């Protein structure tokens, strides 16, 4: 914690540019609480030669005001591999911090709260992957990046929701094992002739949405465009106007500028997109990720101050997991 996080006139002036970016989604009374941390974190980053990587599901004061690199899991993975910083703070969940460490083994990678996990990542283990290989000899394993380093180490290649089809088809096989998200697997299976062997994992945020809920929103709001993440159940995707990855959803709103939009995903993403777009009305079905919300300005500051908690991965596991991630990144796109 900061010794005396006071919101002074000087601090208001120092952080005015940052607040300008988020004033449409953060009330001034809340900014008085955030501003001391925003200023202190940005100062500490310079002292530590550090960068903050923030996922789209982080709150706006993190995503827009202290992050140096922001985006979906693929964007973070790519940019993590390019940074010259000595310290990386991952404002996201633990598997993302592990991925950053895999691609930057010689750097300090910090996760502000080690409890920031992921229900989807926890739905499968390395032993499960080995069992799947025994059941389907010779079939390659394509693993969604929302998994632990141990699971990645047992896989042939990683993917994201945005590049899953390209990754699968790059293997040139008739079938693949696709883990761990069952709903994403079903969606991907519709986009390719490759046979998909799924695993029954789910995201606790996306699986809570229902088609009935979306239809109710349509009844209540005229000219509503619904866009959904493919980790949602099939009936939700069928009820949506557009289905795409986190980055594709963001690009859709930025390029199409629908009059009124409902983003069927973690609700902080709507805030982050809305901060940059004033001519679109955002209808928010607010499903929060409890793990993403463990990351705060206060614990980002503390992580930079103490350089803890650090992400460490067993060298043997890291070498194998790194190959799976780098093979994905090598496809480009």
C-alpha cells in the first residue's frame, strides 16, 4: 500500500491525461482513489525498467492508465516476446503470467495476486492430456492458451480463440485433440473439416450466459447488436449477430459502430472499449471474472515495489511448453 495515497491538486494535474481517457466510465469520485496509484505505478515502472501487460478483462484504470501493453491473450503473448523491459507485470490471470515467463525466461515476471487463477485452466491436467494421447494414438494435441504450463508441455501446439482454425489446419491431419474448452471446440468444429476431439472444460464467466437472456435484451432494446465470445454455450452463439475472439469483438465494434451493442463476455471489456468509443451505446450483461478482479492497482504497485510474487516454471516443463507457444506464434496472422 502507498504510505499516504492522497489526491492533491498537483496529483490531479499529473494524472489529468490518464483520467481524460477513462472519464466516461470512471466517475470523478472514484478517480480520486485511483489517481495516487496510477501516478506511483507509472513512476515505479521507470525505476524498475518494467512494463505492465493488461488483458482486456482488467478494469479501465488498469487497462487504460497503467498498462504499457494491452489486448487479448495472443496479443499479450506476442508483445511479451518483444519487450526489452527487465520486469514484466502481468495484469491478468496466472496462465497468462506463465506464458509471459515462457517467452521471457531471463526476465522477472510478476503476478500481482497468485490466487488469480482460471476455471478453464483448472479443468484439465497434464495427466489428462497423457490419457487422451493414449486413447487417440498419433493424434496431435491443440491446446488453448487458457491452460497451465504443465498442460502446454504435453501439447503439440497452442492456439487462441482467434487463430484456432488456422492452427488446427496448419497441422495437415484428419483429426486433432482440442483442449480444454468444450464450447470453443464445438464452434471451431463448424469452421473446419478436421475432426475435433474435445475436452469438457468451461469458462465460469462465459458458461453463465443463456440464449433466453439475450432474447430478453432484444425485447428491451431496439436496434441491438449482440456479439459473443466462442467460449459461450452453442445456443448463445446461435442467438448472437457476431461471434469472435476478444480482439475480433473489439475490432467489430470499432469498425462497424453499431448504434447499440451487447458484448457477451466479461463485462470489464465493455468498459474498456466504451472508453474509446463515444458514439456507441453499450448494454452490459455484467458477468465478472472473480480471478481477473483479484488484480488491482494496489497489488500492481506492491508487486513493482517488492518484485514479488514472481512466476517460476520448472526448466524441463518450460522448455516443452515454450515450444508449443512458439510454434503457434510462428504461424503469424
